C-alpha cells in the first residue's frame, strides 16, 4: 500500500472513531491544536438569578469568570470555529450570542417562541436551529439575522443535533405530559411522538425522514462521522444505538441495576449522554439513582464497564476536547463531578452556590486571538 | 314533546352526575398499604421542618400490569408546626412526579426570597432537575414548574406510645415512581 493510501485510510479511521463532545445539541468534535486554543467549559445555571453562566478553565478546573445571561439559560451551541457561543433563555425567549474569546455578550435576538430549548448550529456557523416548546424549530440565519424557515414536528420542541458535516439536522421533540399541558396559554402540542425528525440542511431545511425510537426522545449524541447516534429515551435506563443512514435502532444498552434500584424509578429514563475515549466509550447518567455509567460501544449491544456514584440528579454530561475527561452536572446537589476516563476515577467535584442548579454545559477549544473581532 | 324534554333533562342530569362523581373521585385519592409500616420516634420530629428520611416498600397487587413488583419509595416525615398531635405532621414522597428526580426542602429565607413563584415565604420543596416547587406547608401541593401534580403523600396512621406510624401511600405513587 502506498504511503498516501495508508494516510487516507488512517485519516478515515480516525474520523470515524473520534467521539463527539456531548449531549443536548452540542457541536461536533473537531480536533484542535492545544497551543492555539484555550479549552474552556461553559456551564449554565438554571436556578441562578445572576451569574448564571460559569466559565471554567479546563486545564486547571478553576472558575475564570461568571456572567449574567438571559434567565433560565437552556440551549448551548457553537460552530466549528468555537469563537462564538449561542445560548437560549427559556424565560426571556431570546438567544444570546457570546464572544468566547472575550467572554462578552455581543448580541441578543428574540422571537424564538415559547421557551426556546436546546439548539444546535451548522459547523460553518450559518444556521442556528432553535426549538421552541410550542412544537417547532426556527432556522435562524446568523448572517441575515433573521428566521429563514420554520420546521414543525410532533410533540414539544426540545433537543437538536447537527452532524459534523453540516448535512443533516436531527430534531428531538419531547412527548410531554400533563405537567406541560397544565399551562393551556402556551398551547403545547399533545401529539406525543416516539420519533426523531431528520432534516436535510442542504435541501433548504426540508424534512427528509423520521427515525422511530419506540418512546419519547431524550438527549442524543452523534459520532464524528455522523453514522451512529446514541440516545436516551423515555422509560429506558440505558440508551439506544441508531444507524443514521438506515434511520433505524440497531441496538440497546441497559444499566445493570441492583435489586433496590430496580424497585425504584421503574418508569425513569437516563439523561445526558457523551462519547469519550476516541469513540470507544459512551457515558450516561441515571438521574434517579444518582449514578453515571460508562459503556464500551465497540461491541453491540454495548457493554457496561463502570458505574460511579455522583451528586444528586445527574442530568447533563460532556467530555473534554480530548475525550479523556468527563464532566457531570448534578443540579440536585449544585455540583459538578469530574472523571478521568483513562483510570475511571473521580478527579474532583466543583461546587456551585446553593440553588444555582448547574445544568447544561459545552466544552470549547476557544482560539487564542485576543484582537479578533467576533463573527 | 314532553317525552323529548324529559329525556333531555335526564341526560343533562346524568352528565352533571358523572362530572360530579369524577371530581369527587379525583379529590379523594386512594391509598395503598405499605408492606411494613414505617415507625419513627415522635421526639425526632419535635422541631418544625426537621426532616426524618425513610424508605417505604409496597408490592403491587395481582390486578396491576406488573403484579408482585416491589416498589421502593423515598420519603420524609416532618412537623409543620409545633404540637404533639399527628395533624401537624406531613409524610411525603420526595420523588418529583415530573421526571422522578429527588426534591429538597428549602427553609433558607434568602433562597425562598429568590423564588419568584410565590409570595409566601414558607418552606418549599424544590426539584433540582427542572425547578418544580411544592408547598411544604400544604402537604407538598404543587405551586409551579413542570410537575403535573403535587408530591405524593404517605398516610400518617397515628401516634402510639411516642411512635409515629406511616402505613399507606397514595395509590398513584405506585404507577409513577
């Protein structure tokens, strides 16, 4: 085999195994040069009235800044450049653009409907897919600064994933329950879907299919090549494995529960999912039993390899840029648990003020360009 | 004509009757016996808002979709006001009915003041996951947030020889948690 062919094969293998960073509408994993970037973790605190965005220096795990952004921040999304971050505010109905080099809010837009949720953005930073609880996604053109399309699904607009190639957007509506519908003024849909909606971004944001998943969709994550998706669903303490090309569930992982765990939370679901260790592992949370699991996903069905006690109500989980550190946000105990993927050991716990409820996170490799104007 | 009026009137009465029955049924939840009663010393709940945690167990009946399934429920017993009788005691399941996260009792005045959901500053249960708020003074009644109802209640059976006995749980708890 020629050296050039070998390098192509190696590059393809690497791209197919590199994991993505997180659950809940995070951007893809794009390799970066640590010398030219500053790795920072952005943490939303849904219960904090002020200082509800915490920025953590990942190498030292020290808080470097706290900012006040729109109330009840929810979605977090960044393009490949990672020099900007879009955060939606459930309470205000806005999306804020943050310059991650300076860590300043540079723009705020409204008009995204009732309770904007977990968004995602195309790798080139052009189109932001912003779901609303009202059951639709707004496609926001960040250059024109206007909504250029609306995509309606069944259910309540909630999670979004865009593949690293910028080809497909996956929309994950919540099924909803009487708690959502008790606010009739919001007009939330009661269609209760068990499916993921697939949109072709390159075909003018057209819906091109659905993936049946058997129950209400919950946090998802895609591999870097966009071929495989792992996702939580309602009433499953574990996760599904989906072949995105076939638009089909191909396997299912379930937690090995103790008898007492089986006797509580029978209707619970796992929440928060991340790919780690060069795509070989998937980590996900058992919110009810305050545990986080690691699975080997090189085999099907995935094999449980570790189980960790964490803080109360672990709900969101993201890996570091190299996929070798895992951050688990535990809003019930206002803390974040940090794991070393290689040793499968807890590294540290970061505490937040009581009642802040650290929730959704994104880990970014922010370019070191102090004079750069934001996009 | 008279017969049509009579039938119409009868149907109307039937409709009202059904509605009244449904409201009555929903207002008085059924209770289900625990496998073993929970017994807690009365003097451990002599201080208002001091919680005593417990784990209760029930086994689903043969008529349920999963007969014989064992169900464990985390609860707390606490006193709302001072006094020796059981009327000031609350025993609640601390699992949020929304997505089954655990709720916490908040008594800190500064935190209570931050909650915009209610003018009342009495202690409240708050769900860490999605922020549902429940009134600790009113047996965990729903105040705000995505939970579809208040916290599930245990029944305090009575106080015997300085011991509080908890013997039943709201039936709906078993199909949710």
